[in-house]
């Protein structure tokens, strides 16, 4: 059994993800660019790349407003971003979807001419099991 991670390279970014997860590349013309890595269960990690349009805090409010329109019970608690950069914004998320508690994290990272929106989420128990894997996805992210 091969436990080596798979590597995605494209659009000037690179990251590693578990080889048994499925990578989906959003097919759009231009920006934003969207990538999602889906676990065999309910967990996923998504990355959306934007050309810098808004400061991270303003973009975070737009993303949270969109999520609140879908999940009325969304709880979003501000936390320190893993990157530790002052310009970055992060929130821990909890909401119900189809009578299941979903836990997640959203991070918005300002990087040169790009803004990255990272969303990691899963059903609550699976999120706890895969928290380190989801964090490793973000930590493996390299922008050239």
C-alpha cells in the first residue's frame, strides 16, 4: 500500500494531499480559480485564488454572509490564522447541514497579488479525526 501523498501543481501553486482523496479542479475561464480535495468521507479542503480585490477582512465578511444565507445557524469564531501573518483572517465554523453538525475552518490569506480563500470542513466527528490532515494541506501550500 502506497501512503505517499499526491501533489497538485498548477496556476503557480503546489500542495500535497492524501493519495486516496479526489482532486477536483473548477473549470472556469479566468478568475477566481477553484480547487477542491475530497476525502472518501465528508471532509474536503478547498482553495479559491482571487486576484486581489478586497482586503482579507472584507472578503471574509462576504464569504461568511454567503454561508449564513445558506446555513442560518452558522457560528463563526475568529481565530489566529496558521500562517500568523497580520493581514490574514481565520474563523472556526460550526453549522448544521442535513441534521448533522459540520465543523470547519476558513482562512483568507493575502499573498502578493493574490488573495487565497481556504475552506476545510467535515461532519464534526470526522473533522476531529482529520484535523491534522486538513491543517497539513494548508501547510503544504506553496505559491511560486
